[in-house]
């Protein structure tokens, strides 16, 4: 800063006092002492007001922003702490936005470090001598490969989110058959569901075609993430069902499971990046923590949003609405 709040306050207060004095000197019946008193009062009040506004509402917050930006440049994000701002602070919003951005970047860095450090550990163990033991070598190479696969999935999900947010990924809207799309996605998960002894099924009785106006590939991603999560969090012997609710104007896609459920306190945050209800169990299941965030952004691009209802121990129901295509379903 070239000027401090004090210097600027003095300059502005002096200017106001000068203008006030000159104006009063033009009036008849006003002597010099009255002009000087009025100028002094205007100077004092203007100085105090301007100094308080600049120092506590402007410069103080700008300095916080500079500190945040400095840490962003140096990648020193782990020590960030949210600074409190006054209710009247005009820069509060931008300060909060920068802090949120910095916190998000720190989360991304932490998530990327996890599989990298894991793979490094396995490789260094092999280099330290374990490579000579065939059984140990195979075991550790498989673990390293799994960590690197997780890193690849995480990077791909981060790229997808970034491209959606920046508009690099455009939605290609067309008439799509949601029943056919759901069948294709379910086919991909049949083996996974069978291994876990989870019954995965499509309920679309009475609807040979369920036609909506949407992006085939992106809605496929939504179904993939929601069905994958449903299988992951449904215990052996449970059910995962995909169904449709068709009205004249809309189609509601419903993914229902009989899984572990989500606590009510966690429901408002499950679509945040990297938010996990149970971090240890989520990592065991191999999720990147970005699946539901991707679902949220894709549906927002369709002018829709995901609805969720869940009860711990009884399962969850995820649903989303899409506009029905002009092409009618003859069985609706």
C-alpha cells in the first residue's frame, strides 16, 4: 500500500475542512473564529469517520486477502484459518470466497497425496529388499497398482468437475431413452452386484421407452455414480432398484437401496467435494469423494437437482427430475 489509512484520512478530512471553511467565509455575518471552529469540527469528524471506515472495513480486510493470496502463491494452504469479519464489512464476501477456494485447493492436495504416498510406501518397501520375496512382491505391487488406479480416478473426477465448472464441457441435449440408458448402466454393474450378493434390478413395467430431453453421456455418469454408491453401501442380501415416475411434463428417475443409510445431520453436505459420512469406510470402498459433487453439477447443467431421503439402517432414495421429451411414451 502506498498510502496508509491514517494518511488518506488526513488528506480527505483536510479537504473537507478546507471546503467547509471556504463555503462559510462566503456567507455574510460569519467571522473568522466561527469559520475556524466549524472547519476544526468538520476536520475532526471527517477524520474519525474516514479513518475508521478505511482502517477497519477496507484496509484490514484487504490485508487479509493479500495474506491469503500470498499463501496461495506459495502453496502454504495447510495453515489457513478463517478470519472473522465484521457484519458491515463490504469485502466480507470476497474474503470468504477466497478462503473457500483456498480450503478447497488444500482438500484437493490432501486427497492427491493419499494415493501417492501409499504407492510410494509400497514401492520403497520393495526396493528395501521385499522384492526378492515373490509372494510379498506380488502383494505389494497389487497394492501399489490399486493406489495408482485410485489416483487416476481422482484426477479424472477432478478434471471432469473443473471442466463442467469452467464450461469446457457442454451439455448436448437430445431425446434419450432413459430406460435403455439405465439398462446399459445396470449391465455394467451386474458382476459387481452378484459378487456382493446384492439384487440389482430395473423396474420399468408399462414403459417400453422412457424418453427425456437430456445429455445421454452426462446422465449416464449420474446413473453410474448413484448406482455404484448404492451397491457400495448396501450389505449382502440387499436390494438396489432403479425406477421411473412418468408424468405429462417430467420423468423422475429413482435409485433406491436397502443400505446403511445416511444420518440426517450429514444429508445437507453429501454433495460437497470430498465430504464423506464415514471417511474410513469410504476409503475402503474406493470412492474418490467426488461422485456426488459431479452428480450435482451435471444435474444443475440440466436445470435439475438431486433429491435424497435416507434413514440409518434402512437405506436411501436418490432421485432427480428431467423434462419429458415431446416424443410420447405409448405405454404411459
